[in-house]
C-alpha cells in the first residue's frame, strides 16, 4: 500500500520518473498527447505505469485527482488547438 501524499512530485516518483520541478515541467512539455489519446493509453508508458494510471482512475482512488491533473497538463496543447486559445 502506498502511503505517499498524492501530489505531482510523488506521482512522478510512483511512476519511476524524475520528480524535480524542472523534470516534471520538461516531461509535460515534451510528452503532449492528442485529444483522443487517454493518459493511460499514451505510447510512452511501460506496462506497469499504464496499469497504475488506469487503476487509479478506475478506482477513483486518492491518486485520481493528481492523475487527472497530469492528464489535463498532457493535453494542454490539444485543448489550445481545439479551442483556438
């Protein structure tokens, strides 16, 4: 059972990624997703990462809010393109 507080840096640690502020910002900037691609279906996750993300969203677990925040961040360019903002 994971007892880490659900926040972006801890989510990145849980996913086995660099959790520094600059690394998180760089990951989000360089891993933007098309609007139709769900976060758990992104091609850059390995099976364990994909499973963790999907389970957290499905279970509406404590991590779901942070996963959703990451999802929104990874779709930021697609939303801008769709809305013209």
